[in-house]
């Protein structure tokens, strides 16, 4: 089977310079969702017809299995499919999909293609309570499809029909060249409609087979930001329902956003307003507090992520505690039982088992051993304005509050760093390090007062 995806339109109602099919749904372009579904059908050829913003679209979805046909002028759906013809295998049927209809299930498409077979003509239809704006399926007295009439060309009687054309069709490819070449554009839009091929197929003696989706939302397209927002909520609710079926506890299924893939173990709980991007894996008994953002990360079993924590490109071990208000940046690798507390940032650092940084610290470009305590206000000074250097803190080190570790520097096992110390030389094992200070007190000191006027 060939699959052709129409993605050449401008999307004027989106009021955006971005091609319509590149607007994001669940963090990925609309067109990417359609291509993913198409791939599950294992097509012989997969062709995307591009036009407006062609270079942007090509760059966004380019892949070895995707070919592109260019529709220089947008002269209708029939004209668009015509541009793809040279790239198609004429010995197998062609399924036509749309780059702005992202939620159609593969099972629905298989039902349509199975019904049409190798040489039939199939149309995916759906019955709507309010069919306004859609092409109507006109049937004869025997219930067979006679034609498809667009809304603007329909008579008042035809406009009462509730069964509509979704635009998704499967056709015998060998006949397409003749059928598409015979299309006329004598309609209100002055376009060559793919829907008019139905009449040509009937004239050729083919019976039109129809199928309907299990859910109406499978056929919904995007023509405006309002419709995009509606489909986003539908998609996210579907994702939430699948998580619930899998045993995940969601505080509110209406307040979770998955913009990629989320894999959860047993007894995972997720509070409200959490966003998951890219590929996220949550092991057994992980709990995620409210308002967290987690992107491309793996969280180990039994770990607790408290409110407002941001995690990106990180690996977290088991039974760790993160947050609230913690931030893990790319390259953060935390072993089991690590604690990263409020307003602590970790970047490109490895932190060993049982180590803690509970308050107001920055740990970057560092290797931290096991059972290390990093006091509040500690900073690894890893950047000299041109290059970055690494800090090594060995096992069982105690770092006092308000410490600066100026990389490159190594702190030996079991060392203690007094509060307020700047460390710019390597520290031997087991020693106490501090900067010599004196503290004096002045009696009778009077604070300055603000001058008036």
C-alpha cells in the first residue's frame, strides 16, 4: 500500500507564519503524528505532499522512509495527489491522509483498507450531529454511495445529510492517473476536488466501500488555534486514560500533559499540572508532586519528586528525594538515596549514593562521592569565562555553608570544609579546611542614617 499525506496548505486561519502542519500537538508537529500512524501500516511508499513552507516541513519530518512531492500552487486535494503519482507504486492501492488530522487510529485505517481490498475504493465517513462545513455523502435508494458534495455546492436537501466525508480515502493506484486527469474545477472554490473521483470510480463500475471510526475525534482536523487546543485536550485525556488503565494514580486526569512518551512502573502517582516531555521513565513507586516539568529523564524506584521541580536530561537512582524547587539539568546523574533540595541546581554532575545538597546550592561539572554533605549556599565555580573545569569531591566529605569550590579542584575523602571557605587548592584526606579570619567588635557603633532632602 502507498500512503500519501497531504500537507501543502497554508493554514490561513492559524494566523501564523508557521506552516499549519508544523504546529505542535503534544509537543510534536501535527504532521509527525500522522506519519507515525502511517508507519504502523507498513506502507510500500510514504509520500508527503508539501507546498507552503516546503523547506521547513521537509526539514521537520525528513526521514529515510519519507519521500516528498511539491505542490507549487494549492489547486485542491485532487491536484495535490496528482503531484505524488510519479512516486507511487501502481501495483498497490493508495491511502490518502491529511497532515492536519493527527488523531486517526491505525485500527480505523486498517478497517477501511481491509474493506476496500486491493482493487476497491474506500471512503472513511463519520456521522455528525452538526455536519456544517463538511462534504456530504450522497447515497441512492439502495444505500450505495453516489457522490460526495461539498458544503458550498450542496443543495438545501443535501445539507440535511449528517454522514460526512472525512477526506480519508483508499483507491486503486493504477486508475488514478486517468481519474485525476479527468477532474474539473467548475465549483465554488475553483479547485480540483479529490472527492469528485468517487463519481468517476462509480462510472468505472466500482462500488464505494465506507467505514467509520470508533470515535468522532479521530477525524477532526485543525484549521484554527481553537481547534488545535481542542485536539490537544482530547489527546491528553486519551493519554491520561491509558495511564489510569495501566495503574498510574493521577490526582486529576484533566491536568497532565505528556509531550512525548511516559513509561510508568507499578504504583506511580502524579499530582496536578505536571508536564512530561521527550522520553520519561518512572520506575515503581515513584511519586511526582504538583507543577513539575520532567524532560528526557529516568527516575528510579521509590524516588519522590516534590513540587515545582524541573528535571531535564537526568538519571536519578532509587529512593532519592528531589525538591521542592530543585533543578536537574542535562548530564545530572544521581545515585540511590541522594537528596537534592529546594533551590539546588545540578548540571553535568555525578552524585554518589546517600549524598545531600539540601539548600540553595549549585553543583556543576562535578564528581561527588558517597555520603557527602553539601551545605547551603555552596557553589562549584566551574567556569573561568572561557573554559569549564571539573570539581571532584570524594566520599564522606562535609562541605560547610557558603563555600566556593574553584575548579579544577579535588577534595579528599573525609575532609571537612568550614563555612564561608573559598577552596582553590586540592584538599588532602581527612583535614579541616578554612580561610583564616578574625572577627572584631566595636562598642558604641551607630548606624548611618539616611539624609533627608
